[in-house]
C-alpha cells in the first residue's frame, strides 16, 4: 500500500517570499518585507481588492524572477531522502497556484529538480472556494501526511490527514492569528516544523514505527 505524503509548494518547497514582496513594493512604492506579514493578507496590506491582487499575481507569475526561482536547499536535499525512505513512499504536491504561468513554473520545477521524487501535482482552488480545496484533494489521494505554511490549509488538513506539519513562517507564528484558525490550540496531529529536514526526521519516525 502506498504511503502518500503531500507537500504544499510556495513557501514550503520554494521561497517565493521576497521576490513577491519586491514586485509589489515596486508597484506600490512600499517597503514591506516578508517578516512584516504576521498575517497573510495581501490586499489589505497594499490597500487593493482581492481581484486586483489576483491580477497583480498573474503579472508576477510571468516575471523572470518568479519563473527562475530555485527550490529551497533543504527541499533539494531532503525531498529525495523522504522519497528514499521506502519503495511505497509517494510524494504529491498540492498547490493553490492559478494561471498557466504559475502552473508551467511548477511543472518545470518538478522536471528540473524532482523528476524522480514527485509523482503528481494537484492544483487546488483558492482557499475561499469550497470546491477542490486542499483537504478534499488530500482525502481523495489518501495522504497520511501533509506540509503547508497556511493556517487555514493546516486546519482543514488536520481533519483528514494523520499528521500535518506547519512550516514556520512569519504569517503563522502570531498567537492571535493562530487562534483564529485553532481556537483551542493545535490538535495533537499538528506540529510546527522549521525545514524540510525536520519533515524528513518526523516522517522517518512515522513511516518506521
Ligand atoms: Mg504555501
């Protein structure tokens, strides 16, 4: 039986972070850094509508900066190690990327860096829609473990996966923000990790019990 592990892409396998803020800062003559975002809320930070945010994101996805982003070093080193834990390990990516440019960049990343390690990529709908949300995909592929940086996705996934790891980022650290998604604190199957290396050691323990 396959042991399915799901990974989010942005801010987990690759750090889009600063490139994205640089793009918006140029547009809006602002000076935000990744660390300023204690809650992931682009449109209110820049005083624009959600529709405008999507428009700008589609533009950002076309840039060389975005298309040329290399995966995080810990992902390059440890995703293959996770895959090598056993013959029945299957790694799938589940991402909310939208638009052809962002999808193309994701396919390129897999074929350039992880062609032996990643089985499949699934494109989820935006978290505001009820159809094709990440946890529905996770359930349909039978993922036992999932790694994501967004609290909403982690909260949803914790209802369908055995283990969910929250990749530490500025927008998921603040106690007040966390309590919006987890009023009673993290459930037992949710843990914070700081790297794909952390994920490797935790998955190794789960897999080898
Ligand atoms: Mg993400």
